[in-house]
């Protein structure tokens, strides 16, 4: 029987809460928000299909509010029925075929104001994540955010957020993407080249009134 392409993240079981060490934000002691450790999780994969020539990692949250009007506002709640959009937390492509995974902290070890580098790394080519747009106009945090930056859902959101870490086995060595490509750019470039994919999901909330 042919073995299935599989992703492993041992730090939390599929579908359960992501530990705060892997998040960008956490509930504070005296305030709704405090910076967290923002460490990228260890991730590995196995049983890549024949013909695989590279791998890619995409992490996204599909539960981000489509409007920021009520986000993180005292006395308000982001309603559950508000339309939601994707927020990309990590886009890494052109991972060499002989790389079986990434160690904990390989793509982030803490919050880096004004962002982290994009482009070639020792384990692939990293694009920018969506904190780049989130912090646009913030004089202390504005910049291009490459690599991984973890969960930080609105602390007044009425729903739990879901984070999908997906690995793709591709039939091409490079997607030829420029340094500041986005997660959506990567997904578009992969079309027609995906031999297999596997995902591992975790949940996270900063709202003390709901289970995360």
C-alpha cells in the first residue's frame, strides 16, 4: 500500500489549541494584549511522491475579520457573522527536496519590530506575510515581515481562529517568485505543480470569554 504524504507538528495535536509560545500575541495580565514568544514550530514531512523536486509551506488563518472597525475596541465585540478573509502568516517556497523539515525557531524567534528579511534562506525562499499590511502606517512596527509570525487574533473576536499549516510537494525546483511575494502569490504559482499536500491545523483565541 502506498504511503500517504504526511505533515508532522508535534507541539499540538491536529485541531487543538496552539501553545502561546508559537503566537505573536497572548492575553496580558493587566491588558487584553501582551507580546508572546512568536517562535516558529518544528515541522516535518514524509512520504513525498515520486517526482517531487521541492516543497513549500503556507500557513494561513481564514477567520480574520473583513472589516477592522470593531477590532480590538473596548466595549465592542467582533460579531461571528462578519465575513472573514485569509491572513497569511508564513510563505516559504523552493525548499530543497532533500530537506525533511524545519527545526523549532527556524523561521522566527521572537517579535521583530519593522519585520524580518525576505528572500533566500538556508531552507528555501521566504515571502512576506500579512503583518506587512497590518502594521503599515505604524511608526514603530511598519516594515516588510518575512518568515513566520504567529497568531494574534483580535482579543474581542467572538470566534476561535483556525490556523492551517500546509506543506506542498511540487514537481518543480523553483517557483521563480520575487522576494516580496505573498502567500496568495505562492498558491497561484503552485497551480499545476502540486503532486501532494498535507495540513495540520491548530486553534487560537485571545478572548477570555471563549475557549481557544
